[in-house]
């Protein structure tokens, strides 16, 4: 099939007025907090969005921006650009829009106002809301119903912000009217109990949003595209469903050029996994909302979003008429070149998002977006500067796991001669044990993608070949990358070496090894995912964790819904004292308990292969020790370290 024809529908251009979108791939708002103290975009912030434009997206949305200073105070809203701070943002936003536009994409900006989800500010105990009532999550704050004068002022402010964005070079604005922000609050019958023309039936509840869109078009011109983001369903008990979502969309039809159908209300418990689907949800789980709305919308284009990674799935969505546009957030952090790869027939090179939330978690932590399997993410400015080695080297990579494969791919891409040796019979390292677990199938996709890249780039791969000093003497490499991995940790617990104890790797590989009642030692990511996997197979599992609940809360929170689904609990502060023939002796504070079980599973972490690495340390002029053989850590840190080490070879 001719390049690009396989994905003819998602690669088809789209025109709104005088604006041409080169395909149907839209980079959705991701939010990014890498700003100066004055909330001005940094050069790294600009490079992050420029990279998406270079990758071939039709629209690159920089994410939420406050339209004014009033109501700023919701979680993270102090950390996004504020369009009222024009003296600070004028130059930076112009530079950002230019970086996106000159690379062929439409620069888009998302306009938001917080409304009733604003949190407390010193000296300010009342926040604006559609209706009077209690604050959703801060009992110290009261919500006050907006006056009509205030509503009209906000409409004007939205339009002024859009005019300002257009003046900086942005080609489209997205009006955020979903996820719990102010305009969504007016859409929602639960939060909008007004009896005037701004409340009541769907037409009145959507009047505010319609007025915002129409005023933007009046001030910026009808050819200036306006996208509106809505929640097709709030997806929680007591919230509105798709029927109400359809009514909202019908009111906006013909006013907005694009109706972007998302899902959920981020300020209501339990909707996060709908808005940001995780590893346990199916791909495209929210497409059904856009598909239903598409049946009732006649004048506006409809966009869909939510756990979209596969090019074949994206093509089917547009080809079947479920939506006109596919929007991706995490999927394009994982692989910003997805549109180019679709067009040039390079779909085998595409990375598929693992939905591991490392990107979102890192963003909240330090304002940068890093992907677990795209090591150049968050380092776009660095990645744009190719390494300049003094001379090309012969590189020996010891170990064919995550770190070794990434190091080999990066080094070969620079031009070095690379030999990758793996002592086992298959590439993939410790991740191989998870590739057949249903909710980890994307791990298998990732391993296959890396193997494909090794072959395409011409890396010499030697399986069943342990790297020894003797082999190094034979190959005579200029540089060695030690990526030898780690082994399961064995702390001094009596009986941990008995036959009834299995490692997490062994049980992931063969679940039948977990016989009868099982006790998992360790509630980190591995322990929790293994518990969920075994419970899904109908096995009885208990989870013990020596740390306190507060120390381990960050890990358990990610899996809360699945733990609840399978009635799994983590027993915190429970330290295994001994493994006995019929169970585990456990100490909780000063109390001693006995838990009967047939199988004990060791998920207590990993111990690096330091000695094996040390044996190779002086076998070449350059030596790099990376991945789990340096210190056990997560996938994101491992791939980033491998990428960086390989770029340093010969420099």
C-alpha cells in the first residue's frame, strides 16, 4: 500500500474558514508548569510544544491559560500562563506561537476560568459560582452566585483573551467548558440552579458558553476557529450522563467550529480514570461519547480523546464517522512523530503510550513532562542538538533489557558501531515477565518496537552471550555500556529461601506458581500490580507492606479503583519476621501475628548486579554503568539514563 494511504482518513486535511489543518491529529491540552515565577513560558516550555509541531500534528494546544486574575486559586492554576499578565507574556507567547506555526501546525491556546472550584485565598472567602452554595472541597469558602453584570464581564474577558492570543500569533482558541471549570458548572444541573436566563433548561444553561464563543468570533473574525471542550458525560453517580452531553452539544452546534468531547469532572471523586484512562481501561474508552454526540451535531466538527494510541484505532474512528478529529495528550508525549510515521509508512517505529502516568506525575512534581519510554521527552532542547563525538566508536552493550536496548538504539542512531550482547535467549530483560499480562500488553508492544529498531538500525545482536572480560578482550570495544540489570532482593528474613517462596518475576511469568492462598511481601508498583493480576484470575491474595500507609500512599493511590474492585487491602506496617512451612509470621508494631498461606511472593525490590559490572569496568577506555545494575529504579529513569549515556559516548 502506498505510504500514507493506509491512514488516509486521519491524514486528510480539514479546513475551517481560512485555516487549514494538515491532518486530523490534534495535540490535546496537556498542561505544563515549566514557567518563570512570573508565569512566563520558558525556552524549555516552548521547545516542548515546538517538538509536537515538528512531529506533524495539525494543531498544537499549549493547554490551560487563565483569562484573568479573578478566581485564580484552583489546584495548579497559579502555575499556568495568565493572559492578563500581558507585559510579561507578550514576547514569550509570540515566540511560542511562532515556533509552532512555522513548523506547519496551528498554534492553539486553551482559555479557562475556575469559578466555584477556586480554593481559598487569604482574605477572600467567597468565590464566583453559577449558584450560591457550599464549596466543593473547602468548607471555609462559600460560593456566591454570579450577577448578570459579572457574567457579561467574563464573556468580555474571554473575548479579550482570545484577541490577545490571536495578536500573539495563535491560530485557534479552545474554550474550556468541561472537566468542572466555570462554563462546565453552568452546563451542569447540579451546580447551576439559577431561574433566570442563565439557568434552567439546556438552552439557558449553555447560554453563557454560546455567548463566549459568539463574542470571540465577533471580535476575532468568523474565520478564526473556536474549539469548545465539553464533558460528554460527567461519569460519576449523581453527575449528568451522555443524554445531557448531547443536549449541551446541540446548543453549541454551529457556534463552535469544533466540539471537543472529553469526559468527567475532575473535582468530583472517582472520575480521574475516565478523564485520564489508565492501564486497566480499554483503548478509546471515551470515544463512545463523541460518537453519540456526532449523531446529533450537524454544523460543527466533533473531536474525541481518551487513551488513544494505536494508529489503526485512530483511522477507524475517523473512517467510521465516530469523530472528525482525534486528539491525543499522553500519546503524543510518548511519540510526537506519530503523524509523520503514519504518513511515511513507519508505523512499526511508533511508540504506544503505556498509560503509566509517569508523565503526569512528573509534571505535578517539577513542572516537566517526561515519558517512561520516550527518553527525549522533557529534554527537547537538548535532543535538538545532535551529539558531536570526537570520533565514532565501537560500542559493546552488555545486557538486552530496557536500558541496554535503548542505549544501543541511541548509540547506533548517532553512528557508532554497536554490538549488543544478552546472556539470555530473548531481548526484553525483566519486562518479559509482564508482556502476557492483559493490562500490561503495551509492555509487549514496547519490547517489539525496540527490537524492530535494533534490526532496522543495524545493531549486531548476540543472544545467549554473557559479557565477560574475555569477550571484551576479543571484541576490543572503545566503550562499554553495562546494562546488566538486577536480581530480586533477598533481605535477611528466615525462610525467604524456602520452596514456598516465589519471586514476583516468576509469578508474573507463570501465575500457576501462586498456589492456594498467597501472601505478597511488598506493596510497591510490582506488588500491587501482581496482586491485581492474581485477583483477576480468581486467586486469594493478601498484601503486606512494611512501610506506613502515608509513606506508601503515592503508589497505592494509582491502583485504588482496582484494589477496591477486587476487595484487596494493603496491610501497612506489617513486617515479615519469618516464612514458615504453613504461613508467614508478621510483626505489626509490637504485636506478632500469623498468616496462613500456601505461597509467599517476594516483591521486596531488586538488588543491582554491581559485581558483574565491576568486572567490566576497565575493559574499555569508556565505561558507562546504567539502569538497574547501577541502582534499581523505574522505567522512565532507566530509559532516560540510557539515552543520555549513549549520547555521551566519544564526546
